C-alpha cells in the first residue's frame, strides 16, 4: 500500500480523487453563489450562505476540503518537478502543440494562477466572515439572525472593478484548468477508454464552460446592474 501511495501512479490517483472532490465543491459553491443574481434583496443568498456556514455536514467537509486542496497543490508541484527531472534533454525541440492541448501543457501554471486568485478570495470574504469581522451588520431573516454576506460580496463587486475583473480572470483560468483536469481524472481512474474518451472530453468541456461562465456572470451582473 505504501509503495502504491509513493509511486507515480499512486500520486496521480490521489490527484484524481482530490480533483473529483474539488469539482463537486465547485458545483455546490457556484449553485449558492448564483443566488446573488436572482434576488437583489440579498435574502436568498444570505439564507444559502447561512446554511453553508451552519450545516454540521459542511463544517466537517470544510477542513477536509482545505486539506484536499493543499494536497492537490503539493502533489501537482511534486509531479511537475519529477516530470521535469525525468524528461530527457534533447537537441531537437519537438512541437507538442499537436500532441497535447495548451491546458495540459500548462496545468501547473494555471493551478498557480488559480491559487493566487483563491488567496485573494479568502482574504476578501472567508477571512472577514470567519476571522475578523464582517463590516456589515447582521440581518434578521425569518426570525434568524445571520451574517449579511450579500452586502459583503455584492459590495465588493460594486465598488471594485479591479477585483471584479480579477474574479472573472480567476473563473476563466479555472475553466481552462478543468478542460484538461476533468477527463484526465477519469483517465487516471481507468474510465477513459477509446469509446468513452471523446464523450468524457466533451462533458469535461461543457462542465468547464459552465463553471467559467457561471462564476464570471456574477461580477458582470453587479458591474452592469449597479
């Protein structure tokens, strides 16, 4: 078992498992975030954010997600370094553009850009809600007092065009990353044979577009609407 975990295949397997977990998180996160554009009063989004913050299952999953994401980054960096060391030095450079996609050749770069965006995202939202103090007073909805997360998120998009553009860029980087990461995860798990590969690639591209467009719509809505 220890040999499998330390092997290249084992690390790729772990990358796939954490990748699947993170894709599920993105789907749930996007679903909740889209509530921002369906109710300008903020009630729906505040209720969704409150549920995510107080649900006991989410509280258990949250630290696991953080650990999974960190391990995903660490293994990605390690595999990239090992691949570079194992790559033979050749005098004739081969054009790999026809053999692989741009995303597959730059997964580590895309992952690094996404990580930088994630740090900014955590500093602007999660940190203010969990560590410091939300600058907006709590609201009472349905007799329940909850954080005014809507004003915090919407307020930043309305007042900072720079952050809104950074958020859109982060969504685009994430989408490009997923175009390769989605089917690659299935391939590592052995679910991407000759018959299914093109189908999984198509589903992966659709999923990547939905994630990129879905997250991008939110800041665009606040820029145009307000």
